[in-house]
C-alpha cells in the first residue's frame, strides 16, 4: 500500500513543519489521518469541555462524544477507537484505519 491516498501539510505543535529550505513538509496516509483526527477534536470544542469538566460522569460522556466524532471519519473502522488520558491535557488515541491498519496519535489539548 505505497499509494498516496491522503496528502497534507505536516503540523506539529500547531505550526507547519518546514524543511531546511523553509518549504512545508508533507505527510501522507495514516499520518495525515491521525493529524485530521487531532484537528477535528480541537475544532469540535470537546477538548475544552474535557479540560473544564470535573464530574467523572460528564467526563465519560465527553469521551463517548470524542469516540463518536473519531468514528464518524469514513477512513476509521467503527468500534476500534480507544482513547486514553495521559494527563489532563494529553490524550492517546488508537484506532484502525480501513486502508492502513492500526493508527496511534497523541492529542495535546
């Protein structure tokens, strides 16, 4: 599966990654999917809700919303999303993609 199905600009720490010639670095396939997942979480506002929420029940509800959000991506196999909280501002997300197998990505909230 060396075909480039998804190509995007690489973003780390909310900034474009530039090479030595100050040109944007590209990412593709599973790295691009992982990057899209992180951006969808940040743009949804659920990350802010999760940081602000103290109730375990309500936090569980937000995690469910996050799973549903990630599973709504047509490139992700439904039922394979697992979200682990490393800290109050860091999530570790694993899922299976249809075309590229397992995917792991860290989201800094």
